[in-house]
């Protein structure tokens, strides 16, 4: 089967020595990810690891009443290996596609072999997992320490960093679920950011108009997570976002 051009685009994979990536290629599969797609559910077999190329995946906790809340986001700077790396065979979380796009899929068995046989692969996975766990810890603290408007600004910035467009295909219902609040609360917080000229709201879409202004409106947790990611993964998460093309 021919290899698609410019694939993979995941920064963890691209940070590997070319010889390592070449060895891995037969084990990798490119897939499309649709908005709302569940890549893996809580309590399901942990058969694969996903490396987002252009989409964004949320790691969410699922409660007995069916409600969910986001614990972390994963874009092209990372992967979903936080459980597989410790030998888990079943997932304790749901992996939910928030921003549609593509991802690179790898079987858990191939991932385990690569961890054992490729020191460079193992090193970058350990660095990423440390950064990922720090992101989760910051998110937990943020939920209890900062206002909803600050948390919303942080969440939108994280989606912006991991996506490819200033227009984010998301709804208020989704935002409410991810941030663990009621929809009217999200609507009020989004209206405040819109009145400040930072975002524009549309049908199933939020467009970022002023990134720097949104950074100022966000809590310090956004910069803290970026700092930790760039510390652990300087080759995969650049300190400053690349300029986006003008419209």
C-alpha cells in the first residue's frame, strides 16, 4: 500500500530519528477522525494507540449517570499512550474526537515492541507522558481555582494550538460538557469574550479573533501547560505558535 504524502504529521513521530520512523511505518495506519467519534471508551480493550495528525482528541472521565468531563486534550504534539505505556489492557477513560481530522493508528502490541526495542522512541514517550500528566494536574487545579471565563479562554487557546484553523468547529453544548458546567453558564462566558472582541460565535463554530487578547483573558494555567510541554518536548511543541495565514 502506498504511503500518503506528508504523513505522518504527528510531532512525536516526526521527532524520532529517521531510521526509527522508517522501522515503524509498516505498523502505522492513517485514519480519519469525525467530530464526536469515540476512538476508545471507558472499560473497553486498549487495543490501539493514536497519534493525532490534524485532529484533536479529548480524554474524558465518564460518570455513572452518563455525564462526562474533560481531563486533558491531545493534538499533534502527543498521543493516547498514557495507559498503554504502563501496560494497561483496558481503558479507564473515553477518547473523544473534538476537532475532526486525521490520526495515525498503531496497535498496542506494536507500541509495546517499539518501547522495548527503540531507545529513542521510549525516551520521547516517557517525556511526553510526564508532560501529559502535568497537563492533567494543572487542569484539575484550574477547575477549582479560576473563573469559568478564564477556563473557557484557556480551553479555546489549547484547541487553537492543536488545530490548524482559527475557526473551531464546536458547540456550546460541547463546551459545557468539557468544562463541567451548564450550557447557560457557557453562553454567558462566551458572550463576555465576544463583547471583548476576542472571539466570534457562529452556528456550531467559535472563531478566534484576537489570540493575544485571549491569552490575557485566560488564567495562568494556559501558559503553565505550554511551558511544561516545551520543557519536556522542545522539538514537538514550539514555544510560540507559528503565524497563521491571513484571511
